[in-house]
C-alpha cells in the first residue's frame, strides 16, 4: 500500500475510535509529522531501556548507535571493527561460550550512510540490527571481503571442526531490518559474496532488506545462505543478481513478499520439512524455484515440502524445477496456488527431464505433486496435477485477490515527539516493581494520540492490563510484560494478563517488538486475550512479538524451581497462551508462542518441566491472517521449534471462520503421556476444551468454516523425555483432529512420529506409513471433498 493511502486509512481508523482517546488527547495521532530532513525517530528518542535481570542493570547498555562506537558511515572508512564493537560491548552472549541469554539484549542502530565492511558483522544472540527506516543504510562489502557473509547470525568457530557459536535449532531472538547490502565490489566468482548467513530458529526475522549482487554469468554471489536451523519469518526483501537469491535449508520457514531479479536461481531449496512462500515475485531469472528432491530417508533429506501461494513469475524459463523425478510416488511435495506466469515456458519440470506442467502466460489456480486425500478416506492418490482449491473469503484477500499481507509498522515518518515513553511516565520495568498502575495510567492518558514506547525492560503487572482500541505499542529489544501474583494463580478462575481491546471494541491495534509472559505460579493466566476487531483490513495486528512462558531469568519457572520431572503446582505457568475471542480479528506476523522446555539463561540446555494448559484458542469469526510460523513449544534439542507444548492442545479452533494460517508449527510436550492430558489441568467446557487424548492435539478444529492451513509442521519427538518412539514413528497416536462438519483445507502437512497424521471426529484416518518423505511424513493436500 502506498504510504499516503495507508496514512489516510490510519487516520480514518483512528477517527472511528475517537471515544477511546486518552485523556491528554485533543485529536487522534494521525499521520507522521517528521520533516524529510529529520532523523528516524529511533535515532533521536531518549534511550533508557534496561535489562532487568542483568547482573548490572543500571550499567548495561541496551541501545547502541554504531556511530557512538566509531563507525563513520562515510563510504570510505572501514567500519567493520566499530560495528562489531557496538554489538559485543557489555559481556554479551557470543563467541561460542554462551548458548543463549535473555540478560544481554541489544538494539544496534545504524544511522543513514554507507558503511564499508571487510569482514562479517557478527549478530550476537538476542540482537536487533536496525537501520534507519527513512533512509536505509548501505553495508558495502569491499573487494577483499573475507568471511562467510556480510551479516553472520551463527559463526563457525575457527578450528572448531564445524562447531558454531549457537546450536542452530536454538538460535532464537534476532532481527535484521532496513538495510541495503551491496556485494558488487566482491569478485563475482568468490563465494564470500553472500549477504546474510542466516542459520536461525524461532523468534527471528529479516525485513526491509535489499541485496545487490553481481550479474556476471559466472557469479557465485548469494543473498541468503541458510544451511540449517528451525524456522522463523522473513519478508519484504529484494535480491538483485547473484547465482542464488536465496539458498535455503531449514526445517520450516514462512516467507512473505520476496522479490528476486536477474538471478540464476531465484530460490534454491536444498532441504526442509516444510516451507511456505507467500507473495513471491521472480523476474528475469533462469529458474524461479530450484528444488532439491530425491532424499526419502532421514540421512538423505532433501526438500520435503514446498508450498507457494500468490506468486508472480516474469520472463523466467522455468517456474519450479525438481532435481529428480518422482517416478510415480511421493518424493518431495509441491503445492502451487494462484501463481501468475508471464513468459514462463515450463511451469513445473524435472532437471534434465520431463516437463510436468506446461507454462506460458497463464495462471495456475491450484496444482500439486504428492499424495492427495479427501474426506474420511485413508487412501491417498499420488497426483501431479490439479488439486483442491480452498475457498478464500474476500475478507482474507487484498485488492488483487491475494492473501492479505502487511509490513511490520516502523513509523518512519513519525517524529520522536509523537512517541511517549512508559519509563518517563512512572513505569520502572525493573522486573520487581509492580507497574500495573503506571501502565494503566499511561494507556488511559495517551492511547490514540501517542505511540506508546515500552523502553527495554520487564514490566511486572498484578492485574489485567487492557490496551484500548486505537493504541500503537512499540517495544525495544522485545520489552516484556509479565503477569505475576494471585490474580493469575487460579485455573478455575482464569484471568487475562494483557487484554488487547475491550470486549466488542473495534479500531486499530499495532503491537511490535514485545514479549508477553508470566512469573509463576500462574496456572490461571490467559497471557493474551485478543478482543479487538479491525476497523479496516489489517488494522489490528501484532508483528515480531512473542508469548514466551518460563525458561528465562525472573520467571520463577526455571530449573531451580521446576526441574525435569517436577509435578509441583508452582510450575503451572499459564492457563492459556492466546485467546482470540468471537468478535476479534487479527493479523499476526512472526509470532512465536513458546512454553519453555529448557532454560535460556543457564547453560542453554538444562530442561525445565512447566505446564501451560492450552496454546492458541480461536473463536474468531475472522478474518485471521497469520503470516508466520507460530510455534508452541517446550523442549530443547528440537528439530523444529523448541517445544514442550501445552497440555491439551497447541491450536483449538471452535466456531471460527475465515482463517488463513501459513505455516503453523507445533510440538507435543516431551513429558507426555505421563501425566496425560488434561493433567495437571482439568477440562473446562467454558473454553470449549476438546476431549483429551493420550497426548496434546497439535490442531483441533470444531464447528468452523473456511479454514485454510497453508503449510503445517506438527511434530511429536518424545514420550516421557525418551526418543525411542522416533524409531517406530509412534511418539503419538493422533495429532490433527477435524470434526465431521468443519470446512477446512490443509496443504503441505508434515508430521513427525504420529501414527495418524489426520483424524476425523477423533478417529485416525491418514496413517503416516503411507506418506514417508524423509524425516517427516507429508500429505500434500487434504480436503473435505
């Protein structure tokens, strides 16, 4: 959407909620007032955030401007050392001796300019690298650049025999946004010409980045190199030139709004269990999607599942090319939905082999390769052709008929004076002070006419905080709101920690860079209750914000209180993580909902055993769009997200409508089946709890309409913390349940170690033994009819 149109939409939305304006407000916030010459608000706003549980919270610096550490940004001076000094200052978590830490968060800010880079910028754990959103800075790699990539999120340790700074599946909490990375001075044939080494997992994001690469026929440049990891989100990226726009191998990921121009291969998929690509545009490449296939065992895993929706491919000879023929059976699942081709002779083909789908200038409505299922039949049909096309209600679509998407708000045109700091207005964020009254007062005074800036910190609340319609909230290095105390202790009387909008309210709601959590025991906590209804498409949403329960300093849900094997009532961490109520709508992007399986602030591996009754419960009539990988987890060395999941379910959709969910990923609690659900909670009919099985449901759907699951990774890795069940694919009997009447279409379903991949009315229908596809089993599509 053009900036002026969005500002007009925003103003209208604010006006519609004028009655909820704060007491200091004479008018809604409206458009940004920054002059063209003004710096980005993040550069000039006062920075006083703290890390509440750092050994020296008053002395630890969260916000760092690279120019304060000697970077020049003049296009001449080598700024590599200065930038890395800004990142590492303060005894932060990196270097290979620290697996993870929430105690040393950092926002590393780059003002506009050109920063000469001769060696990798090392992105430490819990770091946001943020460029000026008004004038994104350029990171200019020198001709002698030496290293794996300009930005490296998980360095290999020299002489370490392949050891890295972080365990790739546990490489959480990092974001890079607002940069131009220019590799064109690096000789074309050097593999060091790589923009980002992005070996990451949950709660990670890339956004608003352009990478320029050589267009030489012999170029070895690549925009992203990702060889391992456990998922995240990336979007609003542009790659120009290169051998590969993106070279990617990771268990699962969600991609939205990526453009590749003039590359040899736009996207090369080397291995995965499942990826969802939404809104990808490929222009003037040789191949749009190069997909490695042929690996049907765990040890030979290639691309298990690729799901592409709303793609536009222009002047490119081949849209999708697999590396090996399927030979009439499942060997890499492919789903294509609403792909517009312009001068693309081969839509789907095999390298050096057959053309499976002729292209041209045409639109592919719905095509798939893999095993297709319908209704209650347990017999699938291998298909290379047209597959079921889900009904897409108009409320889920943008003006061009695509699934709606909206970029993370950054308020580039807003002045610092249009923000208000919660610390300036009495909140402490020190992890000890009760900030309930202060936060309520701030919202009552400023909501609707100021952007509420939560300076970095941990804000303890002891009763429900209601965020009024019309509010825009921005965190800093994932500012934390933590529910604590007796108000959240009784599972028979659950209460929200944060209520997003009053019941029945409508308007805008924008929440970015925040974390919501509890301090145990909190068995009665609904961590986030979402009531707000959008006043216009996409006006109510949450970006790069997470629900993280336990496993971090200050939560009282750590190994000392809740070691593996604990059954203490003090280890009840939440009643429900996220409740989307009947009248609500939501746009969720890059959200991770994690019940901790291990301690982030100890040795990064010691397990905790804590309990959350429920994951995400949606009664929303929609629209609900989740362009993200929602992870519900709770255990450590996962292949996917960390996960020791919520007791009864990870997702429960009841009377829900108009949901687009792409890609969802879950993991079952590692301790189950002992105790088995619902223990240590009880079934609560007021919350439409499903009948418990021997292990938590990953996704349960009841009485719901027009639910589109476009990519799902539903995993079960343990029984009672033992992984022997992986060898027999029997960690769980059933994992996804749909009643007999709901209208649901499931694409690109990957499951691990669940005997039945899909059940109807709690009766197992699709047996995983029919769909082996590497480590996971894959259903290309299931539809009601």
